[in-house]
């Protein structure tokens, strides 16, 4: 799971990360998330967590993102992606996304990888092969539309 050096790596989320990860979300409000989503995220951390990972550099969390599973649909859903705004464009989000795609790649129970994002980030996911399935206006909050995207799970 380590990347580049001993002090910089992607690792599973731990309870002691909660404060830093919530703070990371707050740093991305209102540019990427609506303020109303903070409570949803806190509920997710407490009740909806399946696989969630953090990008940790020198004990500072600079990015985070999860995977949830819908076994009846043979689906893995990329969830709650965020990167410290001061670190945008430095490859942290890319490393986290590629890590999670690879994490589910060899899972024979996952046929599709799904992401539900907004108009603010959907072009980013297109670069990784996600295709737009549909759009729902004001889904997350006013002016935060749902962009539902998917890609086939390429099992190697």
C-alpha cells in the first residue's frame, strides 16, 4: 500500500482519522460539497463505511476516498472522494482513485464500478474511463447535480 516513501502512503481509514477527514471535507465546502453534506458524511463514517482509505503524508491526511459494495448488483461504488484544496493537481486524487479501482479489479463479484458525483467533478472521472449514465438536477443540494457514471470492472 505504500507509495514513494515511508512517510507518504495510502492506508485504510482508522477511527483516529475522523477529525482530520471531516476537516478535509470542510475545506472542500463550498467548492466541491454543499454545507448540508457534512452531516451525511459524518453519518457515512459512523454507519456506511465499508472500504475507506486515506492518503497520509507525515501523519497529515491530504486525501480520502471510499468504496461501497452493492453485491446484489455486482457493483462497487466509489464514494466520498476529497483532497486538500491546497494539494489539488499534485496527483493525490489520481493515486487514491487508481488504488481503489485496483482494489476491486480482481473481485469476481464486481462487474461494474460506479461513481455518483457532481457537475464539478464528472470530467475528472471521465479521464479514468467512467461513462456518464444520467444526470439529476439539484440531487445533492441546490446547484449540486448528480452525475451518475460507470465503468466495467476489468478483471485481470
